[in-house]
């Protein structure tokens, strides 16, 4: 169940419910209601939870059985720890994600151009 996976991810990260509530800017009671299965977070809060807990939404929602945390993101062979961005506001993290997408598209285009040139 979502509530069990949420609590498990929180304890594995050595966080209290209050600490997560503070990061989400919600009341501890609101967070507690998620862990006790009384309520469920909005999509926006689910995304924030995944970032804080360093897990995938698939894991929390039991879409996949993978219990390994998503501790880092791989961008062109470089590993970028997600936890290094926890102190940034959501807007800044979104900008970083957009920039990473931009870089991916640029490198994909360069790789495609090289492949096309090599074929001639």
C-alpha cells in the first residue's frame, strides 16, 4: 500500500514526519494522514515527496517492485546526485530538469548527425 511504502521510504531516509511536512510546507497532521492511509497527496505533493525521499512515484504507487532508491540521475554518463538539489526551490529544480532535457536533445542531434555523416 502507498501508506506503507511512504513510511518505509521516510524511515530509510532517517527523516521524521515533521521534517517532511516542513519541507512540503504542510502540517504534520496532513502528512501523518498520508502515512495512516486516511488521505492521499495531490499529484504535485507526490512529485515533491519523490524528490525528498529519493524514490520513484512508481515505487510509492506500487507500479514497480524496485525498492532501490533513485539516488542519482544519469546525464550523458555523468552521475548527478538528486539530493544535492534539495535546498533549491521547486522552480530552480524544474529549470535544471529543462536544461538537462535541452542537453539531451542537443547531444542526440549531434549523435544523429555523426551517424548520418558516417553512413555516406
